[in-house]
C-alpha cells in the first residue's frame, strides 16, 4: 500500500497552510521547477478560490420570524446537570453498595475456612449463618423496598414526560 | 435591531431573559445553517424546516452551551445531528457521486454560463453546482470547511470523528469534487488553469 502523500495531498496541505516550514520550501521549489506540480497547483488554487467564493444560500424572508414565533412558547431548558436529582444518584449508589456488600458477606461465609484448620480472622466466619439473614421475611422486605424505589423513579420519569408533552403542545 | 454584541454576550443576555435578542443570533447564522442543511438534504423546503428546527433546538439547549467551543461550532453540531435524524426519518434518496440523474437535473436548469458573464461568477456557479452533485457527507464537510470556516479540529468536534479522519474525508471530498468538475464542467475547469 502506498502511504506516500500524493502531489495533490501535499499541495492541499500547502494551500491550507498546514505544511511544515521545510515542506513549504520544498513545495515552492517544485511548483517553480516542475511542470506537473505547477499545473496541479494552478488547478487546485483555482478550485480553492471558487470554493471560498461560493455564495451562501438564503432561507425565505419569514425564516427568522417563524422561529421567533415558535420559540415564544418555549422556555430555555435548565442545564442538563440540574435535571439529575442528587438524591436519586445517592440512592442508586447506596443500593449498589448494599447489594455488593451483601454479596461479599455471603461469598465469604460460603468459603470453606476449615481447609487448613486455622483462620487469622478474629471470629469464625463459619459460625455466621447467612440462611438466617436471607430468610423469606428479610427477602420480602428487601424486595418491597426496591419495588417502592422503582415506583418512585417511574413516577418521577412519567411526571417529567408529562411536563415535556404539555410544553410541546403549547406551540 | 443590531446591538453589536458578540455571541457570548448575546447568549448571556438571552439566558438572563432577553429572549428577543435571539433574533440577532438567528440572523447572524441563518444563511450558514440553511446552506449546510440545504447541501445535505438537497431540498429547499425540507432544508428550511430543518434549519428552523435547529434554531429552536439551539434555543432550548442554550443553557448547555458551555462556551468551550465557538457558538458556531456548537450550532453546526446541532445542524449535523438534526440533518441525520431528518434523513433517517424521511429515508430520503441519498444522492450518490455517480448519480447521473442529478446531472440531468442540473443541466435542465438555466445555465449560468452565458458568454458575457464574468469568469469568476461562472467559476462560483460551477463550484456551487458541483457541490450539489456530491454526496451529503462530502457536501457537508466541504461546506463546513469553506463556508462555515471551521477548522479541522472544529469539524472533528461537529462530526464526532478524529481530526485525522476529517483531514482524510476532506481530501477525498475534494478529489471527488474535482472529478465532478472535470466530468461535468470541463470547459469551466479549463479556466481554472
């Protein structure tokens, strides 16, 4: 695969002012002495000039007025960062920490600590009976708390959606 | 009403409640935004609708403009995303480089190359028509670079691609533009030499 930049590529860099000082000197010498470089340079500068001079399209006369009429019904949205309720973030964080901690405790207590008959821990993890912590009552409480949290988040989401729809309907 | 305020000053005052000043921002950028949408969407009515949508979106999100880039760069990113969304929704025919039908359309229009027209005007018209023959991606990058006067770094922010990729895309777009010019406007291209 040829990775050498072509004449045109080098000339475009030169025209755009992105060539290094050494490259500028080399290219200027080539344009002066090499017919192919000279012809290509002329063509590209002509094209470059035409592109710079192309005129902008203009929208209809009512363009600005239309937009101003439409935005009259809108207010500027608050910064995205302010949508995010910090309490929700903290709740989600706390939930995950709780889940991870519970899983770690559960995992540690399932380890066969008596393999070498000794433990360096100040207590015997084998005596902790996780089954008692994860009995149906605790599990139901845990699930209920999560369901309530989920419903609260859903409610907030639906409220926000309703407000958004109402503001759009005002146009 | 022109107050001579720069973009940042205008935005600060709009955010403080002077909503009517937004009109100045629209007037300042409407031709650039419309040219971009028109060159990408290639239909005047749709382009105008999308351009209006861009300014409405920009107004509603003005609070999120952090001033880390130029306002124009931020605005053109909205143009890019809105055009993409529009094209996906409408499933518009994307004009390819080799679509000869477009050339037929161009030829069916009134030719601007009258004998007594200034040479420069002919060149500009040719460049405009040749851009019209490009694919939406090529037309967009050419317009951003030449008309919207965005640097490669700014275009990379607008299109969410690496600066090197922008450089490559721009180079390829220029090659294709040159090919279009040579193929369809051979006589005018001779004048470029």
